[in-house]
C-alpha cells in the first residue's frame, strides 16, 4: 500500500464524545453505564482533561478539514457535570482549530437536571442541538 494517507472527507461527520464517562447525577436502574463505574473507582479517571479536549478538538477538526460540516455530539453519563467552563473551553478550541468555510456544530444529550439560565443562554449562543432524556415512574 502506498503510504498511510487518509483520503479527505467530503461529507458531514458526527463524532460522539463522552467527556464524563459513566458519571451521572441520576441512578437509573436500566442504565448500561452503572456497572462500568465499578471499573474505575476514582471519579477523576472518567473526566476528560483540558489536554485531551484540546488534542481531541484539534485532531478531529484537522482530520475533517475538507468536510463541509462537523458535529461534536456530547453524551455521558451526564455531560453537564463537566461544567460550563469545560464547554466554553471546547467552543474556544473549535474556533481556534476550525477551518474557513467549515460548519462546526454541537449536540448535547442531557437529563436536564443541571440546566439553568446560564446553561440555556450558553446553549442558545452556540446553537446546540439539545436532547433531554426523561426518566421517572412508568
């Protein structure tokens, strides 16, 4: 095979990130992540560091520099447990590493428990697609 070059991508692509792993502020009985927490007893093993966030954002956008649309999909556990500062940093990194003419957007899947006015303003400002998972009695 000639070289290890990856051909340019010309279609949109979505990549799911789980910056908080299995950590969640609910304890749903059916959650497939609940048993995974036992694999990593320290919460710090689940959280995406700023260094990993920077590398992830840079490499993802660089790899897809020819793609017209790139979507970052944030899920968990509960991704809002990372806090607004984490997502503000993510937005800054996307602006820093994005390419001209490339549409970069974000989606967030959340249980909604931590969403307040500040979160909603942020999500609206960056035009996040937001999915809210609801749990409760049958």
